[in-house]
C-alpha cells in the first residue's frame, strides 16, 4: 500500500463550543421578549375583550368604563397576569440560551427590570392602597420567579445539548 502524501489525515472533526454570550445582550433581549410580548399579548386581550363586549351590545363608553373599573382577581386580570408571566418565563429562557449558562445575577436583574414597570405604573394608578400594593408586590415576585425559572430551565436545556468537554486527563 502506497501512502499518498496529498491525502488528508483521517480524523474526526469536532466543532469547538461557542463562547458564552454577553450578559448585557442576554438581559436586553430577554427584556425585549418579555415586555414586548406582554404588550402584544395585552393588546390582543384588549381587542378580544372589545369585540366580545361589543357583540353583547355595549357601546364604546360603556366598554371604556368597564375596562377602567375592572376588579382585582377578575378572570380578565388573572388572564393578563398569566400572559405576563408566560412572556417573563420566555424572556428568561431566551436569555439563558444566549448566555449558555445559568446566571443568577443576570436573571435577577432581568426579573427586577421586568417587574418594576408594572409595579410602578399599577401602584401609581391605584393610589397606594396597602392591600393593592401587597397584591402588586406578590405579582412582582412571581414575575421575578418566572424569569429565574425560565433562565434555569433554558440553561439546563443547553447543558444537555452541550458537546462533551475533552480535558487532557480524560485522553
């Protein structure tokens, strides 16, 4: 058998792992997904509510009065909170996929920046009622936990798909 000097050596090609992403980029994109998705989901909910109430015979001023005087813990309030929590989870998940690791500081910052706008605007709208502030604080805590859980789950999924690390001692 003659060795051809122009034949490439036979070896397995292993793609090197990608370097982890930037924490700043992950938080910003996670916030965009969270806040943007929550806003779009709220717009869809508002349009559906308008169409349903309009089909029931309400005029625009009655619908506006209904929407501004929604009681807490109504089905619509619970649906909008669930919408926000789902997008907070998704934002944390996407941030973890960008980071390619679990990062509690990054998910904490993202969770706080995500919960802060809703807490501030809702507390200013309600006038600082202690019971309402307690409910808003609990929702803000749920938002923070949803982002952290999404980040944790996203990092676990990446770790499962990560290529094995070859070290000098394992050869």
